[in-house]
C-alpha cells in the first residue's frame, strides 16, 4: 500500500443524497473539517446549503487529489466501493468508514436493527408503531428514509432507535452492534453490486457479527443455510417461520393466519386475519419478527397488539389505490426484486394483470415463472427490461410492451375485467425512468386516477 504524502485531516463525504447531506452536517457540528463531493451537477442547492455552514463542496465532478489527501472517506450507501476514485484513494492508504460506524461512535441509546431482502421498511415501521403504543418514544430511521445521524442532531428525546439497515450499509461497518438484530429473509437482489449471491448472503448475515451474549438475534428459520450460519452467532437467537416443520421452542410459529409467540416471558397467539393492511404470508412473518423484537426489549404485549391493530400500510407497498368497474388497482412500486413480486402475487392468487419492468439488477425473471403461470393473466412490460421480460414470459402468458406508465395503465385497464387485479410490482429498480420507486409509484397512481370510469 502506498501512503499519499501531504494527507490532510478532513472527512470526505461522497454523495449528497439524504444520508450524505446529514453526515456532512453532523460531522461539521462535531467540529470536524468536512469536504463533500457529488458528481451530480444538479446538487447546487445542497452545495449552497453546506457552503453557508462553512463546508467546502465539489459538485459535478470528483477530484482524485481530494480523495487521496483525505484522512477518512465516507461513501453514501448507494456508491459502490469499486468506484475508481474510492478504489484509488484506498490503495494510497485513505481509510473508509461507513455511516453505521459514525453513528455507533456517538449513539448511547438501545437499538433494534432490521435487515433482509424484503419487508424491511414495513417491519421497521411496524416496530415503531408498536413501541409508540407501549408508551415509548422510538426514533425510526436508517435506510427507511431518515438518516440515523439526524437523531444525534435532533433535540427531541428518544429512548430507542429502530433502524432499517441495508446490505450496502453493512458492507462498510466494522463497529455496528445492535442490541436486537432482525434478519427477515434473503433472496436474489443487487447482484449488480456483489460478486455473487454468496457475497450478498454474507453481507446480510453480518448484522449479527459483533453481537454479544446479552444481545438478541431474530431470524427467519426458513432462510437457506440457517443452521450453519446460526452456529456462528453469539447472541440469544429467537426464530420465526411459516414452515411448520421448523420447531424451535423459542420464537414464533406461523400457522395459517395465526402467529404463535413463545418466549421465556410470553406466550401469545395473535390472529392476523382481520388485519387488512398486512395480508399475505410475508406480512405474517413481518408481524412475528416485529413482536419478538418488541418483547426482547421489554415492551408490553398488550401495547404491542394495540400498535399492530392500528398500523396503516406504507405508500408503494401493496398500496390499494381504487376500484374502477370492479377492477382493483394496487401500487407495489417498492417491489424491486423478484422475491417481492412473488410475495405480492401470493396475496391475490389469481386474475392479475401484472405491470413489470424497469432497470435490472442482475434480475433472473425465471424465478417468477411458477407464480406467473398460476396467477397472472397478462404481463405489461415496461422500461429498459421490457424486451428481456417479453423473451422470458412470451411462452408463459400474453405479454404487452408499454412505452410509458400511462401506456401501461391504459393497456392494463383495457385488458382487465371485473374482479381482476391490476398490480404494479416491477421486480426492477426505477432509475431508467424515475428518480426513485416513490416517483414511479406516484406516476402509476396519477394515471390510475385519470382513468375515471371505463
């Protein structure tokens, strides 16, 4: 390793999305020298905001010398470590630190951390609602949208952190140790960022790496290689599973619409059939994990159930939009991988017009074939992946290609009949056509509302 001469004592924050902006402000508030850089030339308003605080910015370009002379680089989660500027600076001795480690350094509150391929945001929000109903004051943040360091700068009191954690955040974490850590599931995703599926799996399991005997790990026992991975975990393990063949005594078992909770301090059966906001097997798993997490930090079961019963589903996650002439329209724009789409299809079982497509992430559409054969009448293919989708499914069910979301919604509306479901569940990222999945979902909602009555 070649160490660059003339190193300077400053943090280089790379990427000025929400997490990067908050990180730059936080480090500055702690008296650190900060330079913030973003290759996106449109970030001028953010640059002006940081400049007014005395933080130097480099917008619309990256300067290798600025990277090389930093003492520590803090990349935003969306920026891969293979970035040539980061990689070059790293070979010259510049340290890389992630936002989780910065947060851990300053945080003094207990933490529940949630990761997994799907269901993270729903479970994180559900835990927040449950703890609030128990009279607690949780800060709910992380990958869900509010950067964790915002809590460190917030003057409002909180008594616990509930954080959604992505694999990208875990990849550059060396000190992060949640008191309660949840692994919901693992399925193929982000294979454009990882060498292979094993590397992605390892990233997810790393959330437990630094836990101690006094901590709690809550894990879906149906995850592939569970037994081998669990043997390496030092913390107290609670499991949940929809598979009745999994018979661990401590944790949660899911039987049809029931979630049976068994912990050293609690035995409860929760009926989920009446929870219209949380339908489907995957949501029963989310409920099981959330209840176990709340119990692990000492919350009261009556308050937990009260929070569960009052929970409202989140935007862009199996969000019911409206019914037009007996046709129901659902926005599941957050479903950016095949496993999420399988879970969405499973909620309805049949008569689905599926709007699929966007920017691929190493997507294997063949994983959807069984679900599509059983439940989908027609696929509307959208975005950069529409040709790949057409080739993957043209012998399975009718496929129609759309040039825009407006075309997709109108085509679906013409095909659908009474009692059918029009489901936007793309299995892809949104960045070929939109800023993010929320932007995509809102466009879908706009065009559904513009349909009026057929």
